[in-house]
C-alpha cells in the first residue's frame, strides 16, 4: 500500500515530470555509485553523502554532496562488493555472471525510496541490502518487497519489520529490539533488578524502551526514562530528568543507543559530571562489542568508578573482526579500480585515516560482518536456485526467498579463531543468539554471564547473583507519608511510575496511604484536615465574638440602647416642659420603644444563626418598622386634624378619637395585629415561611456561612409584612399634601412623610441583606441597616428637644420666652382666617412638634 505513494514521490522528483523550469533534480541521484553488470545483480544501499542544491545554467538542481562522505558507510558498500566478487567463480562455472549495484541514499528519506524504486525496476536485481539508517528502512523495504526482491536488514530490526504479511521478502541478521529487550529482561528479572533509569535512542529503540517500561511496571519497580537521541542535548536531557523528578538515581542505568561514540559520551557524563561511580550499567543494542567493552571499562577505570559494573550483549556477528577484508580495503587492490565508490573511499581515507609505514590504516566498522553475511546468504541461495534451472527473473525472485528461508537450511559463519558455526533462520531472523558479558571494575575482569538464543536463556547464577544482589539497591525515593503524593514528570518518565518527590496534597484533597500516586478530592462541602490525611466538613462561619465587626457593632448598639434609655428618662423627667408637651409624651415614648426595639433587633444578626434567631430577627424588624411608620402616620394625622378643625371649626366625624391617647394606643395595637396576621399568612401559605437559615457556600470546598434568608422557595409572601409600612407611607404622603393650605406646617408633614419613606428604604435594604449580598456580609449588612434606622430616628427626633431642655435651666424662663415670641408673631399683619388658625395653634400647643412656637416645631 505504501508502494504507490513512494513511486509517486519518485515520479514527481524526476526531471521529465517537472513543469517548474527553475528547479529540477539531477538524474545522477538515482545512479549507483558502484556498478557491475551481470546476469544477476545484487544491490545495496549505503547512507554516505548529503543532499545539497546548486545552480547550473540558471537552474537549481539537487545533487549528492560526497565531499564529507561517511567513511564507515562506504566500508559497508565495499564489503558488499567484495563478497559478491567472491562468488563470481561459482557463477562462471554455470556460464552466468553476478553483478552488483551500490546506491547512496544521501541521508535523505526520499532518496532512499527513490533508489529503492530504481532497484525494483531493474529486472536483473534479485537481492538487496537495505539501507542501515533506521528511519529509512521501512520505506526501502516496502518498495523492495513489493517486487519480491529478497532484502535484508542488519543494523535495526523490529517485530513490525518481521511481519510476513507486510514485508514478505525481508529478513534480518540481527534480532528484533523487542526480542533483545525480552532477553535482557530475563536476566534483570532473574537478578531481581527492577529499579532502573532508561536512556534510549528514540529512532532505534522506542519499542525496546517501552518493553523495559512494561517490565518495570509489572514487577512494581520504578525509574526514570529519557530520550538521548540528540548528541548535543542528551547531557541536558539527563540532567533535566533528574532535576524534574527528584529522588535518588537508580542503581541500574540502562543505555539503549546504537552509537558507540555517543554511548561513551553518555557514560562519561553519568560518571564524571553526575558522580555515578557505583552503578550497574546495562548496555543494550549495538553496544555489545568486545572491543567497545574494553573502551567502556577503561572509562570506568579512568574516572574512578571502582564499584561499577557493565553488562551487555555479545552478538557473534558483531564481534567478528573483518580481518583480511579490512586489509583489502586499504591496500593496492583498490588502486587498479576505476569505480566511483573506490575512488571516493580512497580520497576520504587519505584525509581521515592514519598512515603507518606508508600504508593508510582505517578502523573498520563492526557492521562489516553483517553486510558480508547478508550478501553471502543471498548469493549462496541464488546459486542453488540457478543450479536448478530457474532462470526466469520474476519466478527466480520468488524462488530465491523460499530458498533462503528453507526450513533447516544452515549458513556457516567463520570466526576470527578459525572456528566455524552454523546458524538457521527462525522467524525470518538468523538465530545467532548472543552472549551476556559482565565487566566488574573492582576486579578488572570480564565474566561470561550466560547465553541467549531464540528458544532459551542460560544464566550463570554463580557469577551473577552474589555480586548484583549485594550491590543493587531497589529503592528510589523516600516513602511519601499519608498527606503527600508522589510527583513525577510524565513527559520525562513516559509511563514509569516512580522516582518521585513527595509533595503535599493540594488543598481540599487528601491521601491516607503511604506512597500515594494521587490525592483524592474531598466532596464539595468538605475540605482537608490539618495533615491532609482525611476530609472534614468545612467550617461554619458567622461573625465571631472576637471579630472586628462584631466588637464594633455590639459597642455601637450598646451605646445606642443606653442612649435610648437615657433619652426616655430625660423625657419622663421633663414632661412638664413645653417642648415635651408640644410633642406629646405618649408619641415620644412609643417612638423610643420602637427605637429600642430596633437596637435590639440589630444585635440579633451578629450571633450564630438558627431557625429561631432568624424568625425572631424577621418578626422583630417587621414590628419595629410597623411601629415607627404607624406613629409617624399618627403624628402627621394629628397635625392635619388639628389644623383642619381650626379651619372648619369642627373635628373630623369618624376619626376624631385618634387625637386622644387611647386612639394612639389603639392605632399601635391595630398595627401590631395586622402585622401578626401578615406574618401568619407568610408562615402558613406558599412553599414555606418567609424566614429560614441555610449553609451558604460560595465555591466548592469553601467555608460554609450560616445565614438567614427571607424565603425558602417562596418569592412573594416574605414581602407581605413589609407591605404595611408601605401602606402607611402612602397614607402619610396623602396627608402631607393636604397640608399645603398651611404653609408653616406643610414642611413639617413633608418631613414626617420623608421619615416614613426612609423606613421603607430601610426595609428594602434589609431584604437585600437577606438575599443579594455576599454570604459573609449578609448578617453584618442587616445589622448595620437596622442600627442606622434606629440611630437616625433617635438623633433626628430627640436631639433638638434635648438640646432645648438641657439649654433652658428654668421652666418659667422658657414660658416668658414663648410669650415674647407669641407677642411678636401676633403683631404681624395677617389675614383674619390665617390669624385664627395660628391662634388656634397656640391655644393647643400639643399640635406642635417643634420647640419653636412660631412654627409649631
């Protein structure tokens, strides 16, 4: 399925298919750098040069820059060519020739696919060595397998690549990374090592890293996990992983990297910079080369890591020294060739390799035996197929892969010691197995730990167990006590569940076990206790006895109540004074009682709310408001009645009894009865009473405030008791405007009307304190509203009178002053009707609400 996409990409890159005249690729990108024709051709891909652009004849073209080609990759191409040449005599005996074609993928994924298409379209090519770069393997293999070309990989492998349905003709000379990881896990599990830090090369060992992770999780171990693909940032990545995760470094440091030079750098950083001088270093992947182990052991010795250990694989093919082949790569054998790859290799080796006694010497790549073995497998099987007479290219490709995978067919590998060993393919992979090698710095010795193949694993317990178990420390971080949780960075660890720092649970959550992975959230009306080990109900809040608002308000209320009692005493003591008589002592006592009730009511919201306190507060305020408004109405009515009678020379027929003291008492009793009726209507009608209390909570887990509310689902009836002050306000307003005929007293009735309006406004603010304010302010706001209402009436109604009483020392002097003012007033030029009215006012001083006889106030 991927083949059409790759073919399309190649066609788009071809010069003839481009309509853009400014940019076109160079055709030589798809030409081999080494080629020899034959009846049958084996191809190989190497990743040596780099794709660049250049301008030729005002046209931009792509080319493969090989000026800095990778020497070790060219060595693979030369080794492939020499292996093919070794089989030439065998094919000539059959009157056939075997050729080769080596393509440079130029470090570009599209070029790997493009060269694979060129290989696939050549009917003579029957076998192929797939490019070594892990990122390109799948693309090249898809194309080759699509044309039944037997192909092999040797530097990277995975279970996906060995899928027979997708990559039908692909085989491998190296075990899959999954199988390699499983084999190492058998050793780790055998030694009970479950706490490790894993540093992996993402492009090559992603699957293996996850297998190790799953193992760690399965056995309940822990550790860190970090990608060290970038050679410039792996040091920073490692340091960040420890910085973010906290905890101690794991005793086992697992390094999965296919570059020996980068592994050396990482190993040096861990020991030298981070001080890991007593760890068990497990090296996976292509690090298992005996000569590399010597380098790693030297690093441990040089850096003083005398208590460290290295464990690694030893794949047989990876530990074969190329021997004669390496000599052929550097001797005059190549001086007689004119191949582009030969010339390029000779130029680069002269620049990069050492010269000893006039001979250029280059260190060979350890992958040369794999390249040679793969070419040998294909060439041997091809020879067998040709001997049978199967020469049709299409049929031959199919038969070739069947011959390679023929059950029981053995392939011989000759080692440096001269020993030969036969291997077979198991699950499309040459089952060479690998040994397990351990190096101990303390003894400076290499110890064989065992051997692994496709069927079993042998571990030398006598060599492994005593040392590893004595050195291994399976702990990671200190245990997190209840109230704390483990914290680690999921991006750094992926799915490894530990190497943590202990952090306290967030507010409103808890943990009640050791090493909790996460904290449990409390319910909405709960919060954590002091130790964050359980949930408790959130605190109930109301103005505390020690809170500033409680202390201030109680002090002011006490002063107000004491002032009210003092004023009542002064009124009783000075009842004979004209200024008191003119205001009617009964009216003053009722107002003082209402004010005292208001001060009492303003203290109720400051205490802990309950069903009864909320009910008492609501009823007390309604009575307070009703009494104030009813007495103000009575005062306004009395003024209107007196001046109306003086004007018409008769008292009102039906309401004249209200002028008497008994009438005032009756009005207050009727007001109280009406208020009780309205309260009962509110209580026993609708969803519920107009007052209740509840636990108010602004946000989940926040403190609960015990507050009173004006309704519990009933939005109308709570306002009924406050309808009575509103009605009395309207009646007072009507009477006030009827006094327009008496200019001097019209302003007084308007003031009384304004006072009743002030009471009505206080009622609205009181209701707002129930429902519209923030919970913590509700009770304080209601207390302030009631206090201001009571204080205002106390100050406005009684302060002027008390000033007169306290300023006048003798009642006779007061009377003489009133007579003088009366004489001055009656001497004015006034109409008869108006003089009669004013004279009536003087004769009946109780009609006045002021201390000044001239205007009855």
